[in-house]
């Protein structure tokens, strides 16, 4: 029995789906056309042909911008892994043969992850696959990382993610404890353990208030009816450690940033603050390139599951 779908539609379906997926991700026909090196009318015609074949409206059109309909959302979940898989077919085929000599690996991560979690796994990866280009996208928070994932700018993200959206998969990797750091000549440095009320009289050096660390410290101090004194705001754990060592204040950090070589004294604050888990963040339904798959295997090997 002959197929009800004309053969030329089947031959062009991949092009139509690729145009559709890029338009869905960018929210723009013109931007999609630029990404896949086609004219804007050609992309429009491909999407219209797809809508006729599926007898569905895939986009709501509002001026230059477009937005997926519910039917379009369904198709995107089905089509994106197929399009990505076909676009990466050569690399996947080579990887199956044990050869991985080209391509990119795009990782979204915050500064602490880039500085403390990724260096050793990346060093191992680049030694094994020296021709793979690595791009580290330094993001300022979980939302920034998620936006990079959803825009397909990153293969995956690595970092903490307290709230997990429905379109995201989170794989816990390693957990770190909260700690107080003080200069070696500070009055608290000689104690065996430190209580929260003993910290309150001293000024703290913390990340800016728009970041989760500051808000968490402020919340815990309020819960214990204590006043938070922040004498300095500084971005980045390395900067904070430097100024604590200089005697300009104390700080409450996640001990992911502590190597043991600092000229500081550390106290556990697990009694007051929750531990922080760093993990792998994936967009649900996204096709993982061979490069991403290989690196994630190395990452899991380097950080055996603790949680």
C-alpha cells in the first residue's frame, strides 16, 4: 500500500524539522535562517509545509517574534533529539569506533565550579581528546545556566540547583559543607568549635546580596535572632579568602573552595547551615554529543556519587 505522505516530503522532512527547531529555540524566523544559512522565506516555507503535513499550527505569530503552540511544544520535544542526533551523526559514528578527534564541548558553570570542580576532569579529558575544543561558559547563577541550556548554547551545566524545573534533569555529583574561615591570629582561631552567636559580633565578608550565599547567611542569622554585620561585599571565593587572611573580616563559605593550603582557620557550621550539592544539569530530551557523553563519564568517575 502506498504511503499517504508524498516521498518528497519525507526527503525534505529533516530540513523542515531543523528549520522548525531553530525557529522554536530562537523565537524568530530570521534568526533561525541565519543559524542554518538559509533565506527567511525558505525557512517560512519549510515550517508551513510541516504545518500542512501535520495539520497543526506550530507557532503563534506576533509580529517579528513567534511562540510555540501546545502542538509545537509536543513536536519540539520529539524533533529536537532527532535533529541534534542527525547533525552529530559523523561525530557519533566516529566515537563508536573509538575515534573522537573533532568537535566542541560547551559547559555552563559558575566560577566556583570552574575553579575547584572541573580542572582535574578537564585536564584528563584534554589529554585523552586533545583536538576537542572546550568552551567554559562562566554563568552568574542557576538561572543563567538554565538559560544557556535552553538556548542550546551549552551541552550541560555543572553546579548547585536547589529548584529543579520540569524540563531539567539534575544528577547530584558531590556535596560540600558550610564553613567559617577566620585569620590565624583572630581570637576565635584558638577555639575548638565556634557557635553562631560568637560570630555575630564580628564583621563578615560575603558575596553580594543578590547571590544565594548572602541571603542564606542573613536568613540563618535572623532565625537565631542575631544581627548580621557585613563589612565588605566581594565576588568570588578566592577574593574573599584573600581579604579574610589579611584580617579584614570573617566569612562563611562552602568548603569546595578550601584546599587546606590557605593561611586560615576553618570551623564547621553544619549545625546551622545546609550542605551544598553540586551536580550535572541537563535539558530533558536533549541529544548529548559524544564529547559531552565522554566527559560526563569522566566526571562521574572523578566524583563517585556521594548523595
